[in-house]
């Protein structure tokens, strides 16, 4: 699993790249990984999707993160 910092960075990047469609993109990734049987990938994208939702709800404000975690 990626670190907290990496998960937030991924979520931010997906938002920058896909804008309002970021949640849909994450859902598509999760669906593809489910079909492949990649449970770890599914968990990772679920974590990214949760952070996308939080960033969307807070206007792009992520919580402070210790980059060493």
C-alpha cells in the first residue's frame, strides 16, 4: 500500500488530470482491477477515491501530512 502522502498526491493528480470526472475515473480503475482479481490494487484505488471525495468536498484542502509516514 502507498503511504498517506502518496495516496493524497495520487488523489490530487487524478483531480488535476480528470477534474469533475475524477471520481468516475477512480471507479473505472476499481472496476478494472476487480475484474483482474487485483485486491491490493482495488484497496489502493478505493483509498485514492476516498481522498478524491474529501478533496472535492473541501475545495482541494488536504489535511497536514507527515511526509515521512
